[in-house]
C-alpha cells in the first residue's frame, strides 16, 4: 500500500500519478477521513489523561476518608469520561477501517521512468532476440500438434473438471516435468537463487499482503469453509515468508525461485483464448522473487528480467522485451517488463513472463523491513517475475520445434532431462 504520510503531503502528485494509470480519483474525502482520524486520536488521548487525573484524585479521596457523596461524584465523573472514551474508540475503529480499505484498494504509483499510456499499444518494445524460424509447411497451433501426438487431452480434462483445464500424457507429461527441472536448475545453479517449495493454499493475510485482496477477490479461488485461497502464483506464498520481519542489511538481497501449480478464475477472459494452454484455470509456473535494498531495486529488476529471459534464449525461442506503460502495469507494480515469445502456429506474440518492481508497496502491506548497519529500519523493496510460465513454454516449444511430419524435436538443453530426443506419432 501507499504511505499515508506521503499521500497526505503530496496529494496533487499522487492524484496525477493515478491519472496516468487511468484512475481519476479525488483524495479530498480520504484526506478528510484522515484528518478526522487524527483528531479522534488527540481527543481520545486527552480524555484518557483526564481520566488518569481523576483516578489519582479518587485514590487520594479514599486515603483521606472523604465523605461518600464527594467520592461518588468524582467516580461518576470518571465513568462519564470512560463512556466518552468508549464512544470515541468506536468511532475511531470505524474511520480507521475506512482509511485502511481505501489504502488497500489504491494501486501502486507508476515509476516516473515508464511510458505514459492507456493500452498495450502504448507499451515500449525494448529489444527483440532470436531469429524467426522458417518452415517449408504451414505451422500448426500447439493444441492441434499436442492432440495429434496424443500428449495433450482437453476433452478428458473437461470431463473431469470443466473448461480451461488440460491433461498432459506420456511424453507430454515428461516434457513438462523436464521444463520445470531445467528452469529450476538454471536459476539455482547459474543465477544464484534459493529454491523454495511453498504451500499452494494461503490465508487471507498472505493474499492481502501481495495485493490480490481485496482488489482481485473475484480472480482467485477461495476455500470458504477454511478461509484459504489457492495461489494464482508462487509469489503469494514466497513473498510472505518474511512477513513481519526485519532483515539485516548484510543478508540482502534474498533471491528465491519456486515452482508451483497456479490457479486462476480468469473471470474477465470470457470467450478469450479458449483453445490450448494459454489461459487455463490451472497451470505450472516457475517464479522468481527478490527482497532488496531500495537503492538497488531498479538494478535488480534488470537482472531479474535477464535471468528470466535466459530461459527463453537457451530454449532457442524468438522473444522480445516490452516495457509496460502506466495503464498496463499490474495493481502492485511500479515498473514492469513483459517477456513475449513468438508463436509460429498462432502467428502472434504471447506474454510468457512479467517482471516487476513493487518498490515498498508489498513490504508496507506485509510489514517487511530491513535494518541498515547504522541501525535505521525502513521498508525494503520486493520484486518478482515468472522464470517462466511452464505451460506457455510448453506451447511455444511445440510450435517452434514442430516438423512437417507432425513430430516435435526436443531442444538440446532439455536432452539431459529426457530419455528421448523427439516426440512422434505412435
């Protein structure tokens, strides 16, 4: 969440920054609430001081054996003040809740370095890598390739669970597992990340901490009886590892990589990407998460993006790096790079990773701080990015390495993880 003090002292700047995100929000009512909140704190403190003085007076009167009627009068005065305090505390609780609700629903401010824009048309292409593969036949989309090879089964998945689910079979399942292991090995052995295998179910505090709640309650699956949520990304579990902690400076940065199954309602995507592996309710992903010093977070974002991009490079994909504009960055993000791969069968670019710097937005929600060597404590910065989405990698691999006879050639970097070098029709 945003810093209340910063909002209070920079109202116009905050409003203008939110407008760049396409949100025309007036902070006048919020500031009025905040002023009332601070006033209540002062009034309540004053009443508590009065009651303390009267309590001391009551004790003194009892010691002096004063007449009962005099003591009763002072006690009645104390009870009257107690009732006023209770009333003020109730009013404060209500206003404090309104202030917190407002803060939890306001997105992060976009970094001043990113392009201002409203849609993906305003995003900035940073660079493009790899060559477009040439085919001497018309390349097919991955769902047709996988179904023909018997390694993808959407019909049986629909029978079991409904639309937007898939089953990977035989060598398809082995290929998915190989991709996961290859990504984890690359990030741990080459890029220096610590592997984490965290819960897929998290509590409300964890979902709120990373920014999924309350804003996106319709997008995540909830186990109502237990008040637990299925994670839409491992970010939700991993970032909460240090919730409520203060991390010494010499321990930073923390770099974590985590494989997980991910679960998303995709409630806003009706009729969109209904075929294939692109927008399923359940999918696999390898996630990168960093906890860093504020002054190093932009540098760490570049490094994280490069780490994710190397997976695509090693697999021989054609890909590009996109800097998202102010209207396209996620709720919690201040700056985001998307990695997109070229899908020869679909003849279009597809996002395969989003790498974001959240600055202190998540850390403030989760109360994660770091302590400088001089003893000063402040909120650190969190970053994350897919390293990368496994299902979309699987899809891109089928389309990129398809052959005229319908078979799939396995990229060289995956051969150590498999006992076959080609997937062919049985």
